[in-house]
C-alpha cells in the first residue's frame, strides 16, 4: 500500500476519521487506532511478516523493562546483548545471508578452492532496516539510562510499527517519539494544513520529478556501453535528481501524514544538494540515519580510536560509512558507495574543517559565486558516487565510469530531448522552490511570497503538474528495497 496510491488515500481517510472523530476521547484509544492501522498497513504488504514484527516488538518490550530492573551490570549487559543479537542478527540473516555466502564462495574460488555453501530463498521483510534501528536504539538508551523503559505496551508497539514511517523512515528514537504518544493529541488546523502542503510537495517530487526521471535513467544505465559520454553524464545527473526526489518525497509524505495525526517526526532532509562540503551534505541527507549512526556507531568508535589522533578519526569515519553503505543493501556496490564517502572526509579531517558549517546567509535571494562553486563541486562528487547506487554490480558501475571518461563529454547526447526537457524543467522548479524555502521545514512554506494569491497560484501549478505530467505508473519507492 503505497502513499501514492488510491488504496492508501482511502485507507488514510478512514483512519483519519476514526482517529479524530470516533476514538478521540483519550490517549489510549488514539494510540490503539494508530497501532491497529499500522498492523493493517504492514499486513497489506505481506501478512506473514506481521507475526515477525509482533514477535520482535514483544521481545524488545520485555527486554527494556527487565534491563531497567536488573541490578547487576552483567545482567543488564546480557539482556542488552540478547536484544542486539536478535535485532542485528535478524537483519543480517534476512538482508545479508546470501550476500555473505556468495562472497565467501567467490573469495575461495579466486584461490581455486571449492566451497559448498547454499544460498536460501529469503524474502526480505519490508522496513526491517528501519524498525530494527528503532528497537536497537531503544534498548541501548534504556541500558545507558538515557530513558526509562516504556511500560505502556500500546505506546511501545505503536512506536515500533508507526505506519507513516514504518517502511522507509524517518528513524525516530524512542526519547523523541514516545512523549508524543503519552499525551492526547488535539486537532491543530495549522499543523494539519502544513501537513497537507508537505504531502502535496512530496507527491510532486515523487510523481512528477522522480517518476519521469526513472525511464530515462533506466535506459541510459542499461545501454551505457553504446551511448556517448554526454548521455552518461546526463544519466548520472538525472539519477541524482531521481533518488533525491524519490526518497525526500517519501519522507515529506511520511512527515505530512504524521502531522495530520498530530505527530511531529524527524526531519529527514535539509536540502542536501545545497551543501558546500561532503560533511555538510551528510548533515542534510537522510538525517535520521546519519544521526543514528553518529550516536551509536561513529561516536563510540572515535572514542575507542582516540589514541590514534586523526588516523583514529579517519578509521572511525570510514567504518561508519561502510556501514552506511551496506545498510542500504547486500551488494558490493553499496560497500564501495559507503567506502568512497568515508574517504571523502579525509581532507576535512586532516585540515580540521569536518565540523565546519557553511556561512550561507539566511533569506538572501542568490548564493555568492564562491558558494555556487562549493555547491557544484560537492554535488559533482555526490552525483558520480550515486552511479554505484544505481548500478547492478561493481563491474557495471566501473564500466559506466570507464565509458564516461574515455569518450568525449561534449558530444550530442542520445536521449528523448522532450522527456529530458520536461524533467529538467520540473527539477529546476523543485530546487528553486527549495532554495527559497531553505530555512523552512519543507518546500511549500513560501512565506517569502507576500501576496496570498501568488501562493495559491503556485499550489495550482503543482496540482496541474501532477495531473498533466505525473508518471503514475512508476509507483514503487527506491528506498523500499532497503
């Protein structure tokens, strides 16, 4: 049941009505409606995995309580390790078992040794990367005393399975989400209208930009060997636009639907393609994942390696980004994707600018020439690395790179110029709107436009774009596979 489907719109309308007009008397009934809706939503995809989600949630619910009750440090650690083994072990089995098996077999084959290991026909549960990170962070926070365990099972089950962010995030931590479940929500017109605007913006990015990019990039990546370098450059450019519009569009919808239910969940994108450095980019791209790994992986590693000074920091950042890469999927392309991003941090670590933030003046209409150069340089690195994200294999990715640099970049691209022109127009419209709103939560705040009818004219333009240029057939979100 995808956000950009009539089925989901009908489902959400029913949930919205029950939530605000029937079961709105107390917080328990409100939470129960969200919980029931979440399990129905998940079961719609594959009802068998609902039992997996239920079992994982029950285990972590009781582990949190007993970790807090335990008086001996060894007991607390032991219970924590049970949860970590279940969470990370389950994730490793479903997502990476076959990857590890084939990698081991291939490695031994390189030295002419035959190893008999069988792969399994495993169906990866939707959203497992996201709800696993929720439960793992919860147990780690309870064990370290950052939060008290949640004894209200409805609230905890709702936190783990919250349907707007269940399949592709954002990844909320219990300490920010649970307090919202513990108090009754009162309908707020301003919050709801803002949520509707954010949903509309997400629909535009997904259906008009991402879905129109998809057939072009699919064609270019499938036939890269026979195309000129200009086509390959255009394919890499449009894929960067596609994945941003697709994933940030999903996040906008998730945040918008959550606002309609009275929740504020984690902002996941902060206009990352305006970043002026790779470190700033990662503070703006997939923010909830970056923040999660920074707290639970990078920070402990940097402390463990602190005796090695900058070398230890480099090692910690590279390991962290290899995990970022492989988190996305069981393919060596993702490992290289993360590894390269880790390497990109080395210059800023060596010169001490890794945590330096850009000085872009808020509210100004145009960036300076220096800012444009910094943004272009950062975007070019990101765009080229996304080739690994799109490629089917490492050989495919490096073959793409080889043809990109071995041919003339100034040749005429072999593409459907009408389709490319439409995509580029709406992409520039998307980025221009987000530049205007870069100090706001999302792209449709438009407070800078003083006259109301101008805002409504823009909303109408978006709706007409959806109706006349929306590619409704390409429904799947890229990040559903992760």
